[in-house]
């Protein structure tokens, strides 16, 4: 057979390479279900930190060991493992999120004591070796890989991916899981609308939509469940956005790594997973903050680039809060606000780059 017949349509990838990736994505999604979505994402942070650290080290020793090519020491760690089929958020984290959504309906008795939201939102929970839950994780891990691969090929602007499709895949698979497992896609808000968090502040309980009895799975639940009870006020989100954006930008300015700040933020969630209260979630902030430094540094001074990073970080933080109020708080499963924030922010960066307003499209 000719090489053309052995290629995967659209992806321009040999069938054997595609099969290798697809089978590994199945395992990666099951791995995310076994560990739990958040623990799997924390592993993403550690792996990306390792890969970026090695790449930074290599830039320091290139003059000493000129035979080593650019990025050869860290090749594959960040891209193939960290953002790939092993711990990529669109695969491992997505598999874990879908597993939680499935278990929230299938196994409500597994819900741990002290969990106040619907069990379908519990992304801290590790499901171990339960075969049907692992199978759900596997299916959604493979789906996440397919969405990312096809979108990167089909949805381009001026030859560049239109946004971060790893991030798009993370929330797209979560939205797909909702109707598949019997949840409302968005949910009905309480109070004065989708953006109103006051029912949570009043500890208002969930009511039946038709005036009848509240379903057993919703009894004792709050009417509105913010993504982070300690990180939802606009002022606080803006403040941590400015801080995280500046830190992400500074890391890029000093090291040349866009993803090191993201990795540190992801690793910090280990403490949140272990129960330390009020740990902020900032990976969408430090990443977009680094992008702010990337797009301003060629034309402006490092100080201006650093301030731009703070603005970009605050913008991403506010996007995360807006999307959590619209899409997380009123249904029973996790749809990831940081992923939505990254996707929207990078779409803006891509469009502004094509329009000539920004000099480049960041890491796209």
C-alpha cells in the first residue's frame, strides 16, 4: 500500500502513529479516573516543571556543551508527556472529570463525608481500580485527544491554531459528559440570575424545579455552588490575577519559559488537594500573564512587559470567574473555569495578532 493510504485523513499522520496515540490516550484517561482529576492535573504540573526546568538548564549550558541541540535534553517531557497522552489535561484531567460525573449518578454512596456539593463535582476523589469508572475515563481521554488533534488541524487563523485547543478540549469533554450522564448542560440559576452568588452566601438550599420534592441526589445541596468558595469575589479575583500575572510574566522574562509559571501554579494545587484552605487556583492566570510578557517584550521594556503580564493575568482571572458563574455553579458536574479562561484569552490573542495589534500570538 502507498504511504498516502496509510495516512490518517485530515491529521496527515501514519495510522500506526495514530493507533499508538489513541491507545495511549485511552490509558491516560483511565489513569486520570484512577487518580482523580485534580491529582492527575497536579502531576501535569510536576511533569511540565521538570521539562521546562531541563530546557532552562540547557540554555545555560549550551555554550559549555555546544554539541547538544536546542531543547534536546527536555525534548518530549513538556509536550509529549506533560501536555500529551500521559498527563495532558485534555486526556487525564478530562478522564477524571468524566469519571466524577458518572460516579455522581451511578455511585452516590461513594461520596465522602464533608463534601458539600454534588458528588459529580468532586474532582479530588480517586476512583482506584473500579473497571466501569476507568472505562469512562478512558473513553473521555480518547475523546479529548481527538477533539484537540482535529481542532488544531481544522480551526486555524492565518496558519496558526485559533486558540489553545487543549484548554478547549478540557471543557468541551466536560460539557459532553453532562447530558451523557443525565445532568443539565448549564442548569437553572437561583437568585437574580447566573452571575448572582448571593444564594450561596445565604446558604440557600436547592429547590425542586417544578415545585415538587427535591430529588434525593440534591437534598441538602446549596442552590448555587461556586467553583471556589474562597475565590469568587470580583475584587479578590482581580487582585490574585494581577499578582499571578506579574509572577508568570517575571518567570518568562528571566527564563524564557512560558509554561514554568503554569507548572508552579499546578503544583501548588497539591496543597488544595490535601485540604489546605484558601489555596488560590492560578494556572490560568500565570500562563496568560506569561503570554502578556511574550507579546509586549519585543517592542517594550521589561517593566512594561511585566505590567502587561499583570493586566493579562487579571483578565484571565476575571474570565475564569465569569465562566464559573455561567457554567459551573448551577449544574452538578465540574466544567473547568481555568480552561475556559485560557481558551477565551488565547482566542483574543490570536485575533489581535492576526489584526496586527499584537506582534505575535504567544505560544500558539
